[in-house]
């Protein structure tokens, strides 16, 4: 997976976070559709963390292979 695809996936995850924030009812955040939106936010954050770890591991692998 190249760097451009990773950046596109990260930007899609950020867009999903922004969309899910609009769905949260801040008066009752743990009821109805709000809990689904919170789960979506957590899932998107997890995807971003995994993609950043993947990018970092590719950089490390590239440096190891150069030596």
C-alpha cells in the first residue's frame, strides 16, 4: 500500500469522524443513534492509529533494508 492510498484512507476516516460528531445528541450521548455515532468515531480513530503505525513500520523497514 503506497503513501497516497494511506493519506486518502486517513482523510476518509477524518471525514467519518466529522460526520459522526454531527449525529451525536449531546444531551443524551449514550442513547439511540448517539451511541452508534460514538462507536463510529472510536472505529475511525482506531483506523487512523493503525494506518499511522503502518506508515511508521514501512519507514523503518525501508531504513533497515538500506543498511
